[in-house]
């Protein structure tokens, strides 16, 4: 899941950080702990990262790169807006990471959720990858469907914010003992869309 141009040692540090920050808590893991987990000397880890925060930000950047790669193509969705059932069209906006990356991506989100109330970078990461990203997707599609006369007019900005809040809440549940799987998330999202979107039948 990491860029191909990084060294194997750096990739291993990232992998260890994902596991240890999730299992033990970011604040409870030291650079010495990470070096030991990877099998390098404590001083050597600083050849790859300046600090633990540098590692954390590197994980966020890796997530963002993978996030962009799975982001739906809006041009394709625009074309489908003319014929696709509106609720089903919005469900196409939901995206999943490839199986080989899904666990790491979920863990990175869990780390960020645990830190977002005290760390501005973590909050910015969560905001950009949940609230903002879903608003960027849903608002233009809603406007397109309204322009086509396929759904009744509504407050598009409020609708986009509500979808963003739902997705943000689902991400926050990842770091709790609640057993809310993807199926629960998806059915809840469909219910949300169905409750607000009013197709005209066109």
C-alpha cells in the first residue's frame, strides 16, 4: 500500500506503526519500540523519520493516495444520472479499498479518530477523508439530478453535509467495540438516501 519508491525498511516501519499505534495507542509507542519491532537500532530509525509524528503524517499521506485511487469518476456518474435510478446512483458513489489494503486503511482511520480531538493534523485528515470527500461527491450529483428533473428540488448543501456527517459517524464507530460492519453501514446509507431523495419518475 506504500509508494514503490520507499525503502523496505521505511515500509516496515510504517507497517509496525499501523499495528502498534492501533493496538497499544499512539502515545504509548516510542520510536525505540518501533525500531525494536522492525529489528533496527534505535538511532537508525531517525535515518528514515525525524519523529513519531513524521511517521503518523506519512501514514495519513499513504491513506490519502489510496483514497484518491478508489475515488469514483464523477464524469462517469454524470452520464449515468440520465438513466440510473437516483438512489442507486448515489450508492455508486460509495467506494471500498481493495482487500489487500482494507485492513491497513481501517487501522489508519482508527488511529486518526483516536487522536482527532487533541491533534489538529488528525482532525484535518479525518475531515478531508470523510466529511469533505462525501460532500464533494454528493452535492454535484444532486444538482445534476435536479437539473435533469429526475428528483425534486432540495437543499443540496444540507443534503451533502448530512451524508458527510453519516459517513464521519460510521468512521468513528470503527474505533469502538460496536460490531457495525460494512453491510450495516451500506443499508443505513441507502435508508438515508431513500428518506431524502424524492424521484420524479422521469
